[in-house]
C-alpha cells in the first residue's frame, strides 16, 4: 500500500518523537534536544540525540538516523504499515484505506509539485527578462535586494507563455496545480497575469502554490493559487521552510500579515518571520507555529483593522491553549507595517516593537476593556460576561481556571476597588496611609448595612480577614476591596483595619513583620483567636511560600469577589422577584431568571473553592 507524502508528513508532525523513543531509552534534556545511550549499539557514554523540533534521532556513535516511523520499524521490529497504524491511532488520525485510488492521489501530488516547481523556475526567469522590468522596479522601490529575490525565489507572471514553457503538461494538471483558471464560459486562461510572484512552499521546502501581487491598478491586489489537491491556504504559512530553522535558533517566531513584510524584515537580518496567506490565522496555522516555539509573536498594524485582526487571532487561539502554549501580541505604530518600520528605523525599530509584545491574556483584557469606562453596573456586567465567555472556550481545564482567576483579579482591581468620593469623611480609625493621609471608606450599600446589623460577620468574611492576617501582602492588590467590606464592630473589623494600615506603610508585608504591629495595637491575641475559630480553611488562611502565591491569590480574589457581589445580587434578585410578581411581564421574568443564574454561579464558585481546599 502506498500512503501519500502529505499524510505521512502530517503523522510525523502530530506525534512527538521523544515520548516514543523514551519507551525504550532513558532520555535526559540537553538544551532543545534529548540525549541517551543509543538503543542500536552498546555504549556507556550517551551519543544518541532526539530532536522533536526537526523530528529525527541521530547517533553520533553508530550513525543510526531516522524519524518516528523508522524508530518503530527498526527498534521494535514493526512492519511499516503496523508502525503507521500505531502512530495514527496515537495521533487520532485515520489511515487511508489501501486502494488504487490512494496510490493514484499520491502519484498525482508528486506530479503537481514537480509542475509547480517548474513554474516557479519559469517565473524567476521572467523576472530577469525584459518583461519583468516593472516588477524589478517595484522591488527596487521597496528596497528588496537581489539576494532577497533569489532567497525567496521571487518571479514575474507576464500572463502568457506559461503553457508553452511547461510543454508536455496537461491542462487538467495545470488546473489542479493552480496555474490555470477556468471561466464560467469554459475558457481556460493563465491564472496569474502581470503579477509579481511569491512561491509558497510547504514545511519541506517544496513549492505547492503561489501568491501574486498586481503591479497595476488591478483587483484583487493579491491573488493566491486556488485551493485544490496541492494547495490549502488554511494549512500553510508563507516562509515556514526558511523561518523554521531560524525560529529554533532564535527561540521565537513572528507572524506578520503579508509576504512583503516577511521579505522586508528578512532584509534587515531577522529571518524568523512567517505570514498567513491572506486570511486570519487558522487553527492549523497556529498548530504549525506552536511546533516551533511555545509563544509565537503575532505582529499587527496599529490601526483599528489591525486591532480587530489581533483580537480575532487571540479568540481563535483560546480553545487550543495548553500548558506552556500561548501567544504574544505586538502592535506596530499607527500607519506603519513591518516593512515600512524596518526601512525607516532598521532592525532595532522592529526589535523594539517585539520587545513590547503583550501576553495573550493581557491583550484580550485590553481589547475588551480599553474602549469602555465601565462606569455603570450594566457596562461592567457586559465586560465581565464577555471575559467569562472567552474563558469558557478554553478546552484545557487548568489553563481555563487560571485565565478565569486572572481576569477576575483584573476585574476586581479595575472595577470593584474602593473609590474614595471627593467629599468622603476621613476614617476615624488611628491608621493612616502613605503621606499621613487618613484612609477613607467607600459608601456601602443598604444590603451590606443590613447584613452587618442583622448578625455581624459571615464565615466568608472571617476567612478573608484570616487570610490577610496570615498573608498581609494580599492587601497590596486587594486592600481597597477588603476595606469596603461592611464588617461588624468586633475583632474582625479591627484586625482588618490594622492589617490595612500596616500594609499601606510596608508593601509586600509578611506575617512575621505584621506581628509587631498587631502586638502594639493589642490585637495579637485577637488575631490568633480569629484564625483558630475560622471554619473555612482556605489555602490563603495559612502563610504561603513564594511558589504557591499565584494559586493562593487567585482563590483569595475569587472569594472576595463572591463576598462583594453576593449581597448586591440578592438585593437585585429580591427586587426583580417583586417586580415580576407585580407585573407578570416576560421582561421582568427574564431579568429574575438571569439574576438567579448569576446567584447560582456565585454559589457554585463558593462550593468549588470549599471543595478544592477539602481536597488538599
């Protein structure tokens, strides 16, 4: 049975080599590779290396060399097809059935690639011929050197002569290779006419299609090969064959928007650039990028269209995120593209843009909040709803939970932090903030006042205060929100005020350094008693080491948000229920149901926090 090269390439790309080898060989990390004692000959000093990025193993002792399929056939003695079936099952791929049709498709793909390669050579010759004068002048204006023309295999399609140059090739084959087009009237014509040609190659450097840029006032400005048996624009990246080795060496991969961006920046000495083929980044293209680096940099124009494209790419990536796999977003100055920037400021100007790239989470947050003040509850609710929707698209549970915690922390800091009104009365407690200014309390809702008057502090509020006592550095980010909690007149309120006052004077305050402050206020015993009496043994109620602070702070922020929002939701739900009982209208019913869902979601968060800490 003959399998297509495309299927085998995809299989090798999907199955990492090192885990397969590690079933037989003890491997240890050696930079970007793995090494161990060769399984093909006896040795005591490791000389056997495995490179996942390149997909091969090599022994410098005996010369053994191969890919993941060959390792199974030679080391485990599997027949070729058995090895392929085992790896395909591991990758979730279906092995094409043995058939004459499959063999024919494989043979046709080889023929089409050979035909595309011949066309690329002919286009290159036309660029150097008199017919290519306008294309050469355009490249000169763009600062593209002869070396870059050769490196990227640029060419020119005059619009006639290709069929004669590829004599012996059938029209049907040239149509399938995307070199010819067919009109509605059945007329056959050369697809690329009067265009600067950019050969598009697969990972192995084989020409599989073309992009053509119009040199005159012709639309479309860019024209790609039509999708077919050889070319699939959603599964290819321009320049991937050249950028791959450079990306592995540099440890980064930059995705720009166009072919000329790639070439222009490469002319400045930065080679690790690729571009999608005139469309937004697809899931398949993201997977290609992640095979090279863990966090590719997506570089977009600084205008509104670039911002929209960047957000679309981020949202498309969210479902695919996994531990260690993410994106960075670099934004160009308004009105400039990478090629313009490099011609104006050199490689240093482009490097400065890349150095300022924002993590994916940061970019999504900015995109969803940058244009809205969030001054009304409705606006803030809309922002939170969008952020939560984005989080729910993430398939990996750990990544999803950490994104949710990250967005919750950002939201709490931006919209739930205590706001001091201009005419607010100064806090009468003896604790003062930086500069000696009295700390002030935010106005509190009627629901919070009623809660305090009815019975004092809830278990959740006590747990938050116990968390501040054990980890007072939490006040650096959450102090204002905690200060706004309507506590009773007992020890919890006094301890909260004392911790906030001490933390205001000493950022990053640790529990040991807080103790003298509490002793000076006569509250050390009250702190010990409250911590012992606390019934909700959250992780943040115990002093934490640096390694666990991220998870601890996320849980503290989640509980704090629940405590702040619960009385507000309960009050709004009670009002909505009264309105519905009085009116019986559909709108009031839907509002009541929405608030019930919000209350249930909040309770589910509290249960999740409690269950996670019981599991510990």
